[in-house]
């Protein structure tokens, strides 16, 4: 699943639920700033460029973004998008003979001759479908001895599927009902009062004996009582509509056993080794997530518009393999192999799921990337879980028990060193998560030359990929494993800092939530790279 950063919190009254929006007053580029100079727990990117890397030579590094697609025409990205110079655009010929026709900026593994996959089912749903066909209403006593373990897995999968399906259907109904009532109330009073904008005082003064108008008035007064009289009704409507759309996709696609996206792709899905399918539409129907991720890594630092990305010598290769739902192992394996074969040195993977039925195929691709010296950067996930105890895939741990040496797993942090320093949604784990990186209220590129704040480990991963690219650009002698070690060993530590354990209120030491116990920092990473090179450190 692409981890959505639209996380809507609620406050509940006896009769109604309202959305709340976080709006903390921090600089839009806080994640680029320095802890000492700016009093935010950023990456010290600007400080690094103005001191350690000033006037230093660098090379371009290709970073593959395996995601939902990217708006390659965005004003802040168009100049940093990778171009396959061996391919002639639009001639319908595989000029470079790599098996992919007109892959000028990358490839789309969830597209076909007649369109693209937008939404898709969850892996849990697909696993339920598979096992349900096998066991259905069979009683355990009728199952053969060799199939007992798989039957027990079916029982667990069925229970989880039915529970989550019901929960999300309830959320969809709540959001839909709230949205309808609120929109009707606002539109009705605006029309009746002949006002383009409603304020609390206007609603209070409004008088009528019409039951419909009185309902609308009462509904909005309830909102004002809970949210404050300065509440922006139009913003609430927007948030609620996002909630309706979000849960609508989950209900109509994520847990829909009758939906089959592979009819669009047209591949032989049973053949996990199949490679040459898809199309060259790297934008796809909704490139919001991938565009935001790409901007964090490498939004143009020299065009004086929009934002600045972290790395200044990057070309973004677009590999579309992640739908609005759960990605499929076959597509992820092919995405990794494609990126490696076409020159990527870093692959950002801001996605994840709880099942991996074709993990062997993904492991094979990860091993290939490891052999070729490509760094894999992966988002830890947004469930607020201990990843040491609950599986999150893809993973650096192979089926045989060994682990990939070219992999970093990234949790999300916020800007201040208080109890909320670690994002409450972030997964964590002393054995599984490498370190934390900024992932709360990150302002970056979105489609159509727009910009937006998003939160998630999906943002922490590209923050790490950006710092990794910075190291590889200015220190081309470094291998992927050396970059990984520098990132881990140069993390900033916080002695005895207490934070809330994600997903709860228990206070724990920050150092216990990841392998390194630290927070990534570009300045410290570059300083360590210079020390390894034997260069003089600029102070």
C-alpha cells in the first residue's frame, strides 16, 4: 500500500464526528534546516552545502523512485528527470533493446495497452481469495495433515479480512453521512442567507421556522461548539471529502474480492518471472504520492521557485509499480531489476504491506541490486507497530534468514525534541528500523505545479534517499554498503531522550526504537565521508 499522509484525526461528540487538521507553525523547509542554527531537528542540508561541500566537485547520481508515478512536467522536477538517451521518444521501437519500448523516463509496470491501474486490492484480500478457493467452508477436521498449517493460516487471514473490511465500511458510512449533512447544511444556509461565506455569528443570528433550515443551523452550531467559532467550514468540507474518497477506494477496491486489476495490465500474472509487460506512461492516473517523494529528494535547487530538494546532482528515474492499494511482488521485483539495469544507484521505496506471497521473487531482485552495488531505501510503514514483531514487506531479511547489506529501513520523526519527536504513526524496531528521518509536515511538490504538506514514513524514506544521493554525488568512490554504514554511524544521538512509543502513550527512550538509536543528518554524514577520504574538514 502507498502509505497515505492524509491522516485525519477526529474528536467525537454524542451526535457527530468532525475532522481536525494539524497546522503547526514551523518553516516549510524545516527538514532542510540545522538543529543548532534553526532549533528544528532537520537534516542540516543547507549548512552542509554552505560549509563542507562549498565549491566541491560532484557527479550526477540516478535515483529510481518506485512509486505511483511522477508528474515529470512539474516546474520543480522537469529539469531533474532522468532521460534514457539511448531511446528515441515516440517512435514505437525498443531502440536500446532493453525490452521496454520508448522508456524515455522510466517504465510503468501497472499499465497495459488500454490504460493504467489506479486502485487495486490489498494483499490481504488477494490472500483471502486464494485460500478461500482452496478451503472455503471446509471444517478443520476434514483437512489433510499436510494442509493443517495452511488451513490455520486461512482462518487467521479470513478473520483479519472480515474485521478490517467491516471497520472500513463503517468509516466510509460515517464520512459519507457527515459529508452529505455538512455540505447540505452549508449550501442551504449560504443560499438562504445569500452569503458566499458563513461565519459563526451569521449562523447564530439566523432565524427560521423551516425544519430543514433549523436542522442545518443546529448541525453547524454543533460544529462551531466543538471546533471553535473561527472554524473554516470550507476546509472542513474539503477534509471530509478526502475522507469519503479515501475510504471509498478502500471499500470499493481494497477489500473487493470481485475486482481484478490485471485485466488492465494484460500480463500472465501466474508467471512471476515474466518481465516485459506494462507501458511507458510514468505519470499514471494519480502521481501525487510519487511527485511528493521525488521533490523531497531532488526538487530543483537552482531555479528560485517552489522548494529545494535535498540533493543537487540527481536524475530521477520514474518506475511506476505502486497502485492506490497494495503493490504486487511481481511488479516490485521487476521495478528493482529495471532500475538496476538502467543505471540507478539508489532506489527509493515508499510503500509496504503485511503479506508477501511471492517474496522469493522480490528477494531475488534485492540480491541482484546488492550484487550490482545499488542502495535500497525503504519506508518503515505507518501503522505505529513494532516491526520486530509484525512483518512489513518488502524486507531486507531474505527467506533463508540472511539480510541484504544494501538496505536501510527508515522511520519518521518530527521537528522538536519533545515527547512527540517520533511520529505517532511510524513503525519502529530495534532490529528492523535503521534510523529515523524527518517525516512530519514535509512540504514538497504535487502534480500541476503545486506544493503540499504531507506526513508519513513515505516522506522519511526520500529524505534518506536524498542524503544518500548527496553522498554518492560528492564521494563517488563510496559503495552502497559504505553509504549505508555512514548513514547509520553518523546519526545524531539524544542521550536519554524520552518519546512516546508510536501507537500509544508509553514513554520510552528514543535510542530503543531503531538499530542505530539515532536521527539521520547530512552534515554529520558528509563529515564522516570526508574523514574516511582523509580530506580536511571545513568548520
